C-alpha cells in the first residue's frame, strides 16, 4: 500500500468516527475541491491546508466546538506521525 493510500485511509478512518458512512465522500470532496487533487495523490505536505478546509466544513455541520477541536487534533496528529 502506498503512503498516499495509507494517508487517505487514515483520514477516512478518523473522519468516520465523526461523520459515519459519509466520511469517505466528505474527505474526497475536500481533497478534490480545495487541493485540486485525486484523494490517492495526497501527501503529508497537503495536510495542513486540507485540515484547515476540513475544520471549516465540519464546523458548519456541528455547533459543538469541543467535537470540532477533537476531530481536528486527531487529524493534526497525522502530520506528526509517519504514515507507514
């Protein structure tokens, strides 16, 4: 499995805890719309910008700032850990 595939899968897995079955579609849409990439072309360098967009979009779905912060903090951890 490539690093890009693993990174994408990790994003979807974390997002699933907050968005359920809509997570994959949500992440795919954020990547294609804001990064102009295919989801499997993601790199760790893309994460900071992607996480900013995810935070904005997710905050529109819930008023619970604690849940937003928890979700984003989990995503930020992906920028600090090796993908393999």
